[in-house]
C-alpha cells in the first residue's frame, strides 16, 4: 500500500492540545475492535476495566502496568501505575462499533478518539488525544504513552516482541517534548 503509515512514526501535533497517531494493524476490524473494548483483551496492551459500548456509558481505566511491563522499573512518578496500579473513570462520548470509539480520559478536558477503517486485510487506526485547560501540560506524556501502548497493541495482534515499556516511554516523552517545543 502506497499510503500505509509508518507504524513507528511519532504522532503529530495537529492543533494546540492535540496529538494524532496513525497505525496499520492486522485485521479483521472486529478483532481490533475487541482489543479496544473487551477488558481482558485491552488489559494485554493498555488497561483493563469495564467499557459500556454506548454514548453516555462508563469506561473504567484499571491500569496495572506490571502486567504489560513485568520486571521493569518505572520512573518514580509512575511507580503506582506499575504496581499496585491505578483506577479511574471516564465517559463514553460516541460508540459506533466497529469503527469509532470516543471517551473522556479521566477528566472532561481530556478526550481520546479511536477511528478504525478496514484496508484489505488490515485496519487503519487513527488515534487522537485532545486536551484542554490544565490537561495540555500532559500532552507529551499522553503522546509517549499512546505511542508505546500502540507498539504493545501491534505486538499483541501479531504475536510479536513487546518493546520495553518504561525505557521506551521515557525516551519517547523526551522526543515528544522536543517536538512540542519545535526543536525537531
């Protein structure tokens, strides 16, 4: 495919407070959708927790990163995310299976969109995270987090090797901070 995205490319800052990542995943689309919405499947690459597949529904983010990064030592500021884990809630804003999922991420000022489009036997994922207010200060953290989580999703979907989580996150966060500052 000539317009296939580079699955290792950095996300783009398309507007103030917004990062967008594009990945091409192995399909079919229903399988990818299940890895976004099924708590057990989602826990293998991001976080577990309930997701009510309807507008106005609840989503629970049960992040226990020792399950996706076993044996790794996180930076001190993320120690609680590694073990014992953190749990918080959001709200589903839109849900159109198996193509679109939009939810708040902890606060109403942080919104995540997953768009899935079939492309032959593959699925184009467009992931956007938009922030407002004080959440904008977290944009490089969100960008680096989604980047490494997408790497883990690809590894899970392909039965491939998972890259180290925390060292990758640390490197990516620095790179995204430089991009936000316009130094790349």
